[in-house]
C-alpha cells in the first residue's frame, strides 16, 4: 500500500501549479472499504480525468483571494 500512496502523491505533484486546490475523499462505508480499494478508485478517477472524461464543476460558493 505504501507504494500506491507514493504513486498517488507523485500524481498530485505532477499537476500544474495552482491546478490542485483541495482534495477530499469521503468514504461512505468504512467498514467495507480497504485502503487499497480507495487508492484504486482514486487512480481510476485520475485516469478518467487524464483521458478527458471529466468536466470542471462550479458550485458558486468558493471564494478565491489573490494577494
């Protein structure tokens, strides 16, 4: 599992600066989900994003403050 965590960390590090603002993964059924299952799902999500199978979402509730 450590190698999968490292691989995920490396994928996030490869994103262009400013493109990754926040990441949260809410696991609904923690009694059945193993860390390996969660990491696999995250990698599948990122694979789909890299293949262009995603679209940006705007919930209109975020505030970006520039200095």
